[in-house]
C-alpha cells in the first residue's frame, strides 16, 4: 500500500530581515513530503534552515510568497499557504502537537494544567480535558507528577510532560524542535523511546529537528539540510508503524 | 486561579501597582463623598429657597445678619402678588462658633409658627415631639434639628440653654442633611429677645426687641412667581437685600461646581498616575512572560485568548485597587464623620453610587491600561517569542 502524504511542501522559501538591509535566506526552495505514520528527522548544521522548515511545516510561519515559483504547502490535502493567522492557530491547536527544546511549559501551571491547556485550546474543557490530560501524563510515565509545577520537575520530566501535552489531542502531526537538546544521554534516550513508542503503537506522525546523529538514526528517515536546501532525503532506517521493527527502540530503551 | 498565580509571581510589584490604584480610588471616594455632601447641602438649600423670597437688611443675606425693622414686613405685605409674610430672626447659635466651618453653621431660628399660612413647601419631619404652634409665642420652648439634638444627647422635655436662656425641648426633627439639622427653632418673641441682647449695648439700648427681625420670608400668592415678587420688592425697597431660589443657585451653585471639579480633578489625576503604573506593570509582566506567551501561541492559543487573559489580569489589579481604596476611603469618611458628629459637622457623604462608580471605574481603568501591553503580546511572533532571552 502506497503511503499517504500528510504534509507536502514545494518551493518553500523564507528570507528573514535582521533589521536594516541585512537579510538571511533561511530557506532557498525546499520540497519535502512527510507521510502518514512516518517518524522523520530534519538534520543539519546550525543555520542550515532546519528550524525554519519546521516552523513552516508547523504553521508557525508562512513561506514567502514572492520569491520565484509559488510555494505550496498541503496538510492533509488542504492548502495552508493562503490561511490567515487565526485559522493556522486553530489547526495548530487541534491537529498538531509541539515539543520544544526547553522552556516548554507554562511555569505557573502544574504539569496537569499544562497538558489541559492544550485541550482547552482545542476546545475540550472540564472533566473531559482532565481525563484526557491524566491519561496523557500516564502514558509518558508522569501519572504521579501531575500536581507539580515545572520547577519541581527534572529536565527529562519536563520534556515528557511536554510530550504528553503534544499528544493529548491525538494530533495528526507532532513536531519536536531539539526535544533532547538539553538532556543527558540517558534522559534523551528515554524521551526518544517514548516518541518512538507512540509512532509504532499509534502510528503517530512525528517530525524531529535535531543535530544529534543518534536521534536521526532512530528515525525512519532523515531529511538533511545545508544552506537552506535539502541535501539528502535518504531513509536512515526503515521502520513503519504497520510493520514494527523494534530495533531502534531496543537500541535506546 | 491561574490568574492569581500570575499576579502572585511578582508580589511586591503587583502590590505596589494595586497601591497606586488604591490611592487614586481612595482620593476619588473621599473627595467624591465631600462633593456629595456639598451637593446635598446645596440641593437642600436650593429646595429650601425655591418658591419664596427672602429679604434681609442691606448687607445681610439669606434672612440673616443686620437688624431689620419689622415695619419692612408691613411695607412688603402691601405689594401685589404677596401671599404671606413671615418675619423671623436667624442668628448663630453661639458667637464662639466663628471661624471656618464646613457645611451649615448652627443657628437659632425664630418665627411665628403658622405665619406662612401653609405655603412653606419644605416639609420637616419630626423624629419625636411636636412642631411649634402660634400658642407657643411667649414661652421658652424649642424644636431641635437632628444634629443639634444628638450633639447634646437632648430628648423631648429636656431643657437646653440657648444664649443664656433656658428652653424646654418640645420636638426633635428627622435628619434633612441640610440647614435644619443644626437649627434650634424657637418662638419669634424669644428669638427677638436673644438677638437684641446679642447686639452691642449702644445699639440694643435703643431697640425694642418686638420691632426687630433679621429677615422676612415672603411667599407669593398663587399665580405669581417668586421672581416677580422679588422684582416688586427690589423696586419698592431698594434698601433691602432680596434673594430668591434662583439667586441662591447662581451664587452658591456656581461656587460648588468649581469646588466639585477641583475635588474630582484631584482624584482623576491620582487615578491617571495609577493607570500609568498599571500599564507599566503589565508591560513588564508581558516582557517577562514573552517565552511563555510564545509557547501558548505555538500550541494553539489564539491572539484574542492571550489578550483576554492579560486584560482580565490587569482588570483584577484595578478591581483590587478599587476595592481597597473604597474600603480605606469609607473608613476615613466614617471616622471623620463620627469625630465631627459631636460638633454637628458631617464632612462627607458616601453614597452607594459613589462607591459603585469608584470600583467600576478602577476595574475598567485596569482593563484599559492592560490593553496596550496585551495587544503587544498578542502580536508577538510565536517563534521569536520562544527564542526571547
């Protein structure tokens, strides 16, 4: 069965203005496809455009419309380029989950409330949100840490709470920007195994931005970037949710 | 709950901001109550002087001041449009009560009961006892205003000393919030006697108390206005000082309007300062929370939602400041009024309207002040906000 494309981007370009006349061409025309159920790493050195690509795929930024060929971005077959900020925010809330490198959680909220915040933004409130948030925390092994504030959680626990938040609405796509960047190797293996488990068990589509080769090696495919372009989209390890090959999981677990 | 936690993050700063609003609202409540009291006095006075003409000797005002011959009453009575003429004596309760007094001074008022022939529209209600009647002329009896009675803890059938003479109290009035509260009403003959005795002996020696009054109140006959009668009196007797309700409003009303605007102006200035401190606090708070706002925006928090959260937060700051300011202001009003009660001077009047307006105003002020930083926060680029150090 041919895999279904979840995200299709073509001619994605982004130029940032740094003030004055200095501009940075962060993306210089990128074509990329993310299939349903895939766990993809976007890798590359600093300044290669990998974060910019993630921001565009995650609808945090729109691709530049006026540089060369018209950009296209389809999410679940739907055009994203022409959407306004309000609609993009709604899609982020309901169809996507985000994990960032650090400072993922709202400091005044407990872990449970942080997860519930994502439910709230997706329109789920009250007891339903509380139940869903508890389940999500349970899945990442934080069932008994729900009442703790972020400052009372370790770095690894914070990332797991962030993963619970990213997953709580059962999104079509989870985007993670250096999710293990601030963790020691043991904690980062835990986090990676957790993400892998959701990919394998639930067919969760995941896009990870990283410069850690070990993380890349644990993914189905690596999109390598350099100077704002995709250099190589070769599959690193072929692992599919439909035919689980738990080698990568075993390697990090 | 979350909101209180956000406010609690910087307790000192939040408290200081609330304090800023508190001072403003405190000033608004205190000055507003002062203005209320003045307005009530003026409104009462305006009501009192409406529909009648008050005549005094030249140099006097409001039926009070220099001695006036009772002949003037006969002269006035012959003029067209005059319905009833009530000569009276108004004098200060005590000569010691000079100096600046806020509100109405305490007075002795003497006139023949019933001389108005039922034309007086300013009705007095009796808390206890009875009104004076024409049969009281010649005896030393008195009706006391509510403040005056409370001040001496005087009850009906007690005696009271007015300028050296003993009077038996026959009635006590309900509070009116204006002049009668501080008045002792006595028969005309007794008042004339007291008044003449209070004059310098060179003057008083030549005067027969029965011919001396300090003012005459004229009620127009039906179909005639007070203004018309006043014009007649001015034309016939240029030596008399003539005043109507309209004159009262002109003289006193414009003065109180200025006083009111000064008082409210002071309060508004302090509130403007308080409002700016809310803007400052919220702007700092937004700056500190930039990354958090970035996270919220990234995971799907809408712009409107961000604005709503921050505006609610600053509205709560405003509300707390307003509530504390109101409480402190009300406490001051209460304490000062309680202290002033013994001297019969109630400086303030705090109405529910003033209280409600103060808190509502501070809440709205907080919300509006929070709007600018909140809109700024909502416009932040989530990615830039996430990277903000």
